[in-house]
């Protein structure tokens, strides 16, 4: 799939994640600076945020390396262990958090995009959720942007079609709010993120 023998993708858990944290932080700051997130990243925040994947049971980082250099990463953990803002829409609807496995960010250097890693990230996270938990569903959220946002690059392609082909369904009833500072902004602002959900077991999505 990946075309070069130096490329590999691994599922990493527990203390083995520790050495990866600086590289994953670097990728998050770089990739999320692009549209649609426009995230003005902070190294200190990243260090604290990513440590959760070392410490929380069931968490994993899927890491892509090229000749031992980290060029991509994708994160996941049981929704029960995620932050309150991410869990909030599920709690508000009375959904059992123990039934859901949350997929966090997927970040990949531009030169490696379009080569199958997006599919691999989803496959590896779904496999990890099935093998390491009793969760029936997996979910993730993506930032909401207006179609006519003037900051949208001319070549930007929304990922809705890709997510749909992976078996995920949009859930307009599940929306969370997060705060971050955008590129060029003086302070943080609130952003809405829409959830997508897929059944891991064939069970009907609640």
C-alpha cells in the first residue's frame, strides 16, 4: 500500500508512547495550523495534552514512520476517559460512554498524503478498539466551517466523502465545543465540532 520498504505503521500503547510525544506534538502543531483548524499551537499545552495517551488505559497512538522518522500519527482512547467537553454531547443525550471508543486527531506530513495512510489510521484504530475494549461504536469529531469561509484554500477538499466510505455516519445531534487560538488571533475562541459514528459490532447506532 505504501510503496516504500522504509515506511511502516505501528500501534503503540502505554509507556512505549513516551518517546513519540515530541514528534506527535510537532506534527499536531504543524498540520493543525492548516485549514480547517487554523490552530496556533503551543508546545507546553501539547506536552500536557499528549501525556494522556501514555497514562490512560486503552489509549493508543498509531504512528507512521519513514526510515524511523515519525511522519504521521493518529490517536484513540475509550470515550469514557476523554475530556468532559468531548463527552458532553453524549452525556446530554443520555448515551452510555462505555459503548463508544473515541478517535482523536490524525496528522500526516503533506508529502505522505494520498498514499493510503488515512485508511490505515482508521483500520488500525478500529482494530485496537475491537481488541482492547468492549465498545460497540467508534466516533470522532471534525471542526465545523462555513462553506464560504474566506480562509478556505481553493484546493481544499472536505473529508465527508472519505468518512462516509469508511462507514461513518454524520450525527448532527452530537456537537461539542472546544476552545483554541486561531492563527492570527489574539486569544482563544470557541469552535463547534460535529460527530461521526460507526458501529464496530453491527449493533444499531443509538
